[in-house]
C-alpha cells in the first residue's frame, strides 16, 4: 500500500532521489509530463467543454513563486505540444525562470491577467502546493475567487497541482478561501492532510502521479496510514480454476430485512453475488420474501416466521444443509429492532446457550452492519461468540459513536483514532464509512480508500458495502483483506457511477451495476 506522508517526509524523499542521482530539473520535468498527460488524456475524455475541439482546450495556470509554479509552467508548455492554448497568471513571480523544456514551448505560454480565466476550459492551481499556506494574500484570494467564478459561470474544470493552495498538507486544516478543486494531481506520494477534513473537501478527485520518487527512506511502521492502490489489491482477488463449481466459490448467508425494510437485504445480496460469491442465501421475514425473490431470482430465500424460535430453526436447518460450503455471514442490513431481533441476535452472536449448528455458524467469518451494530451498542459489550479477527464491523460515524459511547463529533474530529480504538477493543476489523473510508485492524494498522465518496451519501450504499465484503469472505478471503478489497472496489465503482450519472444522481443500485467494471479493471493484468 502507498504510505501517506507529511510534507517534510515528501521533501526528504525528493532529496533522497536527488542524492541517488536525480536532479531537481528532472523531477520538475517528470511532474510536468505527468500533469500534461493526465490533463490531455483524462480531462478531454470526461469534461465535455474540453473534448469538443482543440480550439476549446484552453488551460490557464495560476503560477506561484516556487517549484509548484515551475511544475505548472512545464505542464503548460507540454500541453501546447498537444494542441492546447495555454496561458499563465503570475502570482508573486515576475518571470518563468530556468525550466527543463525547450524555450519554444515556454514561448507558447501567454502571460495574462485574471480576466483570462473567463475563457479557460481548465484552471491549474500551481500557487503554493506542499508549502501549505492556510492564510492567503489578497492577490491569491482574488485569483482563486476568479477560478471559482469561472467554474460557476462556464463549467471550467479546476485542477490543483500536488496540494490545493490554502490547505495544510499535514494537519488537514483549510482556510476559508482555499482552492476547491475538481481534481488534485498529487505528485509522488499522497500527503496525509489531504484525506482529512476540512482539506479533503477541497481536494476533489485525488489522483496519484508517479514522478519516480518512492517511500524507501520513510519509516514504514505498522501504524502508519496507507492508501489502498490497485497494485496492492489485485493479488487479493480470487482466481477460479477452469473446473470451478458454485460450491468452490463459497456460500454466504445474509440475515437481514424487516417488514418495512426490504431494500437493504436486496442490495446486500445483489452486491455479494456481483463480486463472485457462489451462492447467496437471504434469511428474511417471510412477508418480504416474494418481493425480493421476484426482483433477484438468483438469491436463495430462507423465509423467517414472526417468532424467534421459528426463525432460529430455519437458520439452523440451512446451516446444517450447507455446512460444507458455508463460509461467511452478514448480519444487520435493514434488520430493524425490537424484542424479536434482540433475542435472535443474542442466539446468533451473544452468550445465549445454543445448538451445534449455531456454534458452527459463529465460527465463520462475519460482517456486522447497521442494526447488528445497533444491537451491540444497546448491549454495551462486544459479541462473545465471535473469535478474534474473524469479523468485519462496518459503522458510519453515528454507529461508531454509539459503539464507543462517545459523541459523534468526537468521531468526526478524530476518525482514525476512534476507528482504531473500536478495532482494538473489539478484536475485529472495523470499517469506518466517513469521507475517505478507513479500515482498521486490531493491531493498529490503518488503510484509507483511494478516494472520498460523496456520491455514496445516499440510502443503501452501506448495504452494498456489507454485501461486497460478505461476497469476498464467502470466497475464502480473510476478513482484513476482504474489507480492504471491498473498500477499494467499492470506491472505484462509485467513481464509475459518478462519471456516468453525476455525484448528485448516484443511487445504491448504480454502485452494484458498476462493480463488474471495477472488478474487471482490477482483475486485468493490463489495468493501470
């Protein structure tokens, strides 16, 4: 996984690269090339204004006094080679200075005043970058406001280079006038402050660009936060033999749903199947079974009667029949509350005396979500039947606050420490669904999703995540790996859905529909 670093560590890594034979000029050139390539290949493909024709491709950079400004100027020069009209607004910088590209490319860069932003297709923030000035001077504030106006009035695409100006790349603090990007092109290694609020809300899509600087000189302690990447996630995917049968891909049992909540189990089951579980069975109230079965005929249904004893008997029969292939259980989506649910969960997870089938069930891998987590919070103690390291808890901020008996603001203020606390106290993997989703292990390890997922601020996406984790568990992937893989695949599915429908229009079903694309790209040996 990619280490999240402080600005000081990033500078040290750059100095180590220079000491090993790289020059400062070569780093600037590598940055400029990576920036220009991403803009030309990615922005033109996804941003309609930029993709219409070459005359509509006008990149304007806000150029600051340091290396960040140099990166922006080199990128502009290289974009001119690709047919872009390029302009620069100099801020606290009187001249370009020596830069590692041919003079004729720099000559293509027009120095203009702020009014040029009115015609910009794309604005590059190359003012301060990693320097992290939260308090901005008047001319920079005016430039950032002009960029915001261009976006509001003309749909101009805003891109920050390395770090948006006005945020602290270590603490995550952000000034009121900080640049708010649609995408931030992070050079080298991701900076730790960029995935913390309020800075995270200014970053937009976080894109890592390789400039030949690695983390070899940085101490990689176990507790250091790491960002999930395709390179690390790809080996975790299961590979099926040619003779594979559904039994080989594992069976997942989902205990979910209530008479008024039949969407949650449906979404959970569909997600589990989409990520490859061989057979998914849903234990749900008998009253909602016909509706779900009609929508998803691939699900095996276990109708539960309205009494606790009858529900437990039905689950026990299924466990006995499928004991050879049953590997994992998801408990909680849309389960509701009340005495019956509490009694059933006490039998499944608590310290109630149980039969051999339920003992066997408790030894499997588990995902505890939603109302399963609320049951734990009401009890005031972690489930006794789960063996350490066999379960994944998937709370949002409010649920985590209830689990730890703290104010929800404490979770929002210190999300990494609170999710680590829950993992340590429970002895299980905990996934916190907040901003950049975090996965914590009982040993203190912390892994961060590669992108924030504001498009998932809609009902049902948590059920999709629970099903995705369960689907991977059913295929024999250990809980920590299943949680990390699900968070990564889900974040990419969210990205695909967001590009297709827009952040405001994505619904939970769209995430499920994009899971195949996300998995396909990850499974391919040719995927980036």
